[in-house]
C-alpha cells in the first residue's frame, strides 16, 4: 500500500469518528413522561391523603409537572374531597368547611352570643342594670369583689345545641353542630343563618329574633325545599353544664333540676337530690333547665313543636358547675318550626307574664304549701319590700304578721294544753288503775274512762292538735320559700352577707361530716331558741303513757341538735325567720299564760262540767257497744 492510500484511509476513519461523536444522543434525565405521571396521580388519589398528593407532583430530580397537569390534579383532588364529604354529610357537604365566626344579639335584659358553626347560642348573659347602673345579676364572687360583670348561665365549651338530620339518600345522620352556617341577614334584633343543601334553592335556616324588654328569643327552623331530601324524625339535642353562680355549688344542686310541662297539665320535674332521667311523651309545652335563681327554657306554643323527649340530669363534682342537663326531642322535619328559648330570672312576677304556668318553675312546695306561699307569704313579703326596708326588718315584720294571723289558733292550742294540764292528775289515776294489766279488756276500759273524763270536763283532746295541723303548712311553706326567693339573693343582714346562702362566723378549715367547714350563727340561734321554747313548753306536754311508744319529750329535745347540722349549710334567711318565730312563740306563750289563761278558773269550770248530766256522744255509744260485744264473745 503506498503512502497516499494510507493517508486516505486515516482521513476517512477520522471523518467517521468525528461524525459519530457529533451525532450521539444527549443523556435524558431520570423522570417519567406526563402520561405516566398523570396515571400515578390518579393512583395516589385512591390511596393517599391530600398532603401526599402534593409531594407526588415533584420527581426526585426536582422537575415540576406543567400547568395543565396541575389543573387536572387540583380538580381530581377537589372531586375526591367532595366525594368524601358527600359520603359523610349528604346534601350538606357544601357547609362542612368554613371559618367560625361569633355574633351577638342584645337587649336591655339579656345578651346572647352565637357561633356560625352550628348556628347555635353559645352564651346567655343577664345584662339588666340596677338603679346604680351596675349589672343587676352577678355571680356571688363577682358581686362581693365589686367586679361589674354580668352573670352567665352557661359557656360555649360546655354547652351544645344541634339538630340530628338523616339524609334520605345516604341514610346517614348529620349533626348541624358540624356545619358552618352563613349569616344571610342581620340587624339589631335579628340573626338569620343558612346552611346550603346542594343547590341555591335548598337550605336549612335558623333565625333568632330578640325583642327589647324580653328574656326570650324566638327561634325558627326552616327546612326550605328539603322535604324530599331528608327523612322524617329530626331530633333537637340541647345540653349544658350549669355554671355555679352562688356561694356554695352544693347548695345550688339541691334546687337545680329539669322541669317540664305537657299542654293541658301541670308541671313536673326530676328529683333535685339525685341523678335521674325520664322518657317524655309528645305534646310538650316546655322543658326547663332550672338553675337555683335562673332558668334556661325551650318553649313551643304549638303542641306539635316538641315531641317525644328524653331528659337527663347529673350532679357534677366540680365546684364551678352545678349539674349537667341534656334533652333530646323529636321535632317536625318540614316547613317552618317556631320555638322559643327563654333565659330568665326565677322571679314569680316575671315568669307569670309568659303564661303556660312557667311561674311553677319556682318550687314552692305541694298544693297547700304552694297556695300559702303564693297568696300569703310572697305578697306580704313583696309588699314590705316595696317600702325600702332592710331585708332583715322585712323578715321580722313578715314573722310578726304571720304570728298575728295565726294568733287565734295559737290561743286555742295553749288553752287546750292548759286544760289537759289541769286534768292531768285524774288522767294519771286512770293510768295507774290499769297499770300492769295487759289484756284487751283492760285497755278498752281505760279508753272508755279516759273518754268519759274528756266528756265530763269538756276537754277536747283534738283541740290542741288541730291548730298545730293548721299552722304546719305555714312552717313548711316558708321552708320552701326563703331558699328559692330571688329577693334574698345578695342581700345582707348583720353578719350574714347573703341571706340566700349560709352565714359563717368561723371558717374551720376542715370538713365535719354532715355539718360542714364553717359555723353558722343563725343556725345556732335558731336551734338554741327551739330548745328554749321546748323546755318552757315541756311542763305542759303529756308524758309517755303507752309502753313501747316514743317519748315525745326526748324527741323534742333531740330536734334542736338535728337543726344545727341540717341548717348549717342552709339559707341564713330561713334560719333567721325561724329564730324570730321562736322568740315570738316564747313571748306569746308567756303572755297567754300570764294574762289570758287562769288555771284556777279552768279548774273551776271543769268541776262545773263534771256535775252536768251530758248525753253520750255517738262515738262514745259505739265505743261502749263494741266493748260489750267483745266481752260477750270472751264469755
């Protein structure tokens, strides 16, 4: 091969090498193409959370998907989220997400707070002002620390109001407390909340209207075009933990309860002293969560408004709360449902203006005792208060008036006791005559001779009992009245700063079982005066005559000791009233014995009655006939 051929081959090889080098393909980055990446996103939608979807948009090399793929991804994400919301919340899926906002309605009586989440009332405050421009109703701690802060009945964190609605297609329960409502109308007296139900012409609407001068707010539920989208049988759940507003939560719990009333009936309630629940039938007029001096009430003026209801209350151990209240009521599921909420003081005159026997929230006792409180104690008490007297003087004057009213009965009672005392020696002779004889014949003869003695002397053994029985309703009535009286709340007298609760002259710093951690002076004075009255009156009390029967004197002496323990935590106003009554009883008894009852005259009159020939009463004739028949049978 010559030199020229060799040179040509080298040049041709160089050209080929240069061509291959210049035309080799560029190295590709390690990433997937758009189609495969979109498939990967679809797969992620079916298995991962939305936060993982976002990380899947980027490859390890840091390259991002283009704008078209990002739009597809976002649409798929929204679609998946909506499918999940529809699965869980049915037609209300569009109201699940939102931002919670607070709103308020206020008049001269109450201020209500609302939350857009659930469109519910979250707080009720009593904002009525007194003559000094301060809040009329405050908590015990706020009042005695001079903090001008209105009293709240419950708080957002421990209260709830929600409708349980069942979606007709999904057949799942939906709680409105989980929904975010949109505020569609607002003015000084009105708030209207709306939860969208899938389309603009379908929605659930809650409207609240608060008029000036009232303690009630109108609450209307509007199922707008939802008849075919929800099932019948909507439940209204309402619950709260009652806030302790007074001096002693334990004392409040003894009065707090759930009360209710059926249309055409009287009110009823759960026991205040224990945890309790009940199943109520339909036709309910109102349900009240009764606090000690205030009430939160759900009311309907239509018999179809509140149906079957379950109510429950439980005592709470936390001193910040009294009881937990809860109700679950069946309400209509179509059209408009008008209801009311009342947040009101337990004042008889205020409650009476709302009709439907709401004034019976104030538990004044049974029928007779309630009548005495309503038509005697309360009118006189408020009449005396109208003069601007101090609360201590009002209670004293009330005691005097009551004693004057029952003075004729008191006089008859003492007169009967005096007569019984005069014939007591002869009664003792009859007892001694048949002492040791246990046969029925002897007991019958003893009874006959005793009745004959009563007949001869003109002594009626029931004359002393009847006045006492008549007076008992008054004694028991005030036992109900004073602890429940709003007029005593935060009213002080002498060393007692609040007569609606206990007074204390010494805080022990430790708890004595059944007594407490303090010493109530009014309770001691009441118990002491009861003991003095018992001692001064014991000389006229009949001694124990029947074996096995309790000795009344021992019982009467033991009662003041019981009073010390029982009244130590009770209303100081009640103890003060009983103390005043005991002092007056002692004075009245002394006056009657000193100036009105002459035992010598009574004795002389009894002797005259003995000499008179008296016809046997029908009762005595029957008693003798029974005795004769029994004697014949024994023969």
